[in-house]
């Protein structure tokens, strides 16, 4: 037994030297047979890659999903939608939305500035005090440019509603008297029947605007006053239309202003400066994100690494590994009372995108071997060898295969697999994409008969 162990050590030493210093050969697998005592045999299959083959990082959601989600929560959602953007009680909601409070459940806009010039040309009231009263002291007036316009406030909807004043002909007059109008002419339409509304306002589908009555009390129209004039009294339908439109516009302005004021004060410097609506919606719909922090994510990533380090068949990580080269394999026929020691060697270098020092990439390059039967069914897999993914590196590891696992006379194949994360969610490495340059790979199988 001591002789066998000594022989194995010598073979390993010689193999390591050959692997490290061998020249570059053709890409065709080479199979070497070394004659040993009759019950010992060693064979190897190797490939030199010139140029190197590039093995990309693998997306392994089964192993890394939870850690990836955690980092997304901490590094994206909580950055673009911090807690101050949300309301947590009595129910989760984005600030300044109807779910936050029904006071922010505003009706649809009635008059658009693109279809209603009265709204588009709206001017602020005559004094700053009056303007602030209308705007509920949320925004200074005039606006930041110094102009007396309402371009930066949600006002002006009242301007789109109809007026009661009749449209007098050029050179003629109408005067207001006790809520009605006195005009020199008969049959006049409203001076402004209102803009087309984008919503339905009750009582505003009307055909008759006024009840018109001839009168003789015509003072104030002209000098001397005419003998006859006309009193214009808005019909009930027209009066209701104006009242309903005014109420709708007032409610819309008040509600919209509350939303505006809420957004302005959120997170101290405003919702727009601190919160992204779509990310906040994601946070609302994902309450578990509230409990994540960076240390949680690091722990989950370590769990993923542990899973990859021991990917037993049927585990979450069992399908994460891919073959380094389907053309590099060792087929053999099992003989009675024969055991195997399988070595694998890989020489490689890091390959990555992103402005990051390769020496600082905090991950591993994982390798293992599998033994499959002629139907492709796995009969054995090695433990995982992991190598820090930094600069140029070499891998040398081994596994043993007992005679009880294989069947005499059956054909089996040894294959070499790897895993490398496609990307990292660690802060500072989110945009990094990883791959490896494989320069050489080798399988060495030592067969021993009892």
C-alpha cells in the first residue's frame, strides 16, 4: 500500500510539472498510455487551446435568485424609492396618491390648454396675496421667471367654464344688474359659452341660454338711454351648467394642488428629486424588501456560494454547471474489481468587462467532473473545486470512483464542468460581466485493480 501511495505522489508531481511547463499543441485531444505494473494503469486526455477558448459566466437563477433580488432591493429600489417616498400605515402606498389618501383622488382634467385658449392664456390674479390665497400658499406667485403667469401651478380651470354675459355687437353695450344682464339688443348669444370639456359636466348639454324680456329701465347703457332694452336672465339649465362647471373646476384645482403640495414636500426636497414612481410601485408590491439590508444580501450570496460548492443531484444548483469542452472527455469500459482516481487540471485567466481591477473581483471559478453511463445518466460527481477568480490561475483536483458504483463491461465517460457567475450584485460590481479564458484542460485517470 505504501508503494501505491508513493507512486501516486510521484505521478502527481510529474503530471503537475508536465501541465505547467508543456508547450502548446494542436487542439486535437491526445491520449497517453504509460505502462505500469500489471494492476496499475494511468491515462490522460488533454487539450491546448490557442487561441484560448472563452467560457462566459452562467446565469444560475436557482442558486442566486434570492441574493440577486436582495441586492436589487437594496441597491436599486431603496435608492430610487427611499422610505420617505412611501406611506406604511395604515396601508402601504406611494406618497401623494389615492392609496395614500382619498384626498389625492382627483377627477379628470376638464379643460386642456391645447384645446382651450382661455386656460392656456390664464394670468395670475392681480396681487401676490390673492394668488397665494387661491393656491393655498403652496407656491410663490409670480413664478420663478418673474412673470405673472400660472405656468407652474395647476390653476386656470375656472377660465374654461361658460360666462353669463351676452355677446354685444360692436358699439353696443350690455351691463350687469342684480345678477342678470341688460343689453341694447335682442337675441344675443353668450359672450363665452365655455371651452369643449374633456369630461361630462351635468346640465351643460343645453340649447337655450337666456330668457329675454323687453324692458324700459335702460339707464347706464348709453347717454341718453334708449327707450327700449332687454333683460337677459340665464335659463335654469344654463345657470346650473355654469355652477356645476365652476364646482368641478374648483374641486379639481383644490385636489390637484394638494397633490402638488404633497409632492413638493415629500422627502424634504420633493418627490421628483428623491423618488421614482415605478420603483416606488415595485416597493409597495414587494413588502419583503423593507426588511432587506446589505448584510442580509451578503449572507444570501454566501448561501448561494455554499449551494454551488455542494451541488448534489436534485439540488437547486445541480443544473448550474456546464461543460468546459464537449470534445474533451475520457471514455472507458469498467473492469471487475477496478477503482479509479480521476484528476482534472485547468489553466485559465480572468476575462471581464467594466472598469474594475481584476484582483478585486469577489467570486470564484468552480469546476468538477461527472461520470455518466452510456445513456447519459450520472453515476458519480466529484466534490467542487473553487478557485478565486483573480488574474491567471490554475486548477488541480481529484476524485475517486469505487468499483461498486460501476458495472463490469459497461462503458462510462468522464466529463469536465465549470460554473462562473454571469454577473455580481455586490455594490460596485453590478455592471461587471465575467468570463474565463481557458488555455489548457486535462483529465487524468488512474485505474487500479484489487
